[in-house]
C-alpha cells in the first residue's frame, strides 16, 4: 500500500514538473539602437560627458563613455546607443575647464497605453546643454 502511494505521488510529481518544463520563457526583445543628438548653447566651449550606465558621476568606471569632449555654442554631435537612458554632465560657463554640473539621466521618451508606459524604441535621445547665451 505504501509502495503504491509512493508511486502515485512520484508519477504526479513527474507529470506536473513536465508541464512546467514545457513552458519556455520568451526571450527579451533585442535592444533597438537609437540616435543620440547632443547640442550645446553656451557663451563658452564646455566639456561634455555622455555615458551609458546609471552610475553618477558619468565618468564612473561602471559606465561606458560614449562622448567625452568639448563643444561650443551651436555645435551638435550624433551617435547611437541601445541604452534606455544615458548619464549626462558638462562644465559650466563660470568654470568651463573643471566646474562640472551635477550628473543627470536622460531617457528615451515613453509611449503610454492606459496605465502601461514603455520606452519608444526608435525615438532619438535628445541632450540639450544650455549655458549662458552666447554674446
């Protein structure tokens, strides 16, 4: 009697675990590369850092630097990323060589359906850096 109950319990376990094993999780959708547009409006040339990652400051070793250079007023640059958000920081007009702003996150725009919001896959990430207006 005990042996029969053991066999029935074992059979139920094998059948039920087999049912769970058949459901394969869907792989995540591959990341979509999106353009990154960086523009500067400032009286002086500023240092600009753009990085993939969410660690601040942006030049942390845990981030992947995409852009680290100087830009003047009216200049813009283009790039691509698969990241949903980028870390951005720049110097200020008062201290263009080393007065860094606080790092901030710039994320892809979102599309909402009801209460569910998702990043818009192909929407460009726009980074606008504004200092003092050029004279």
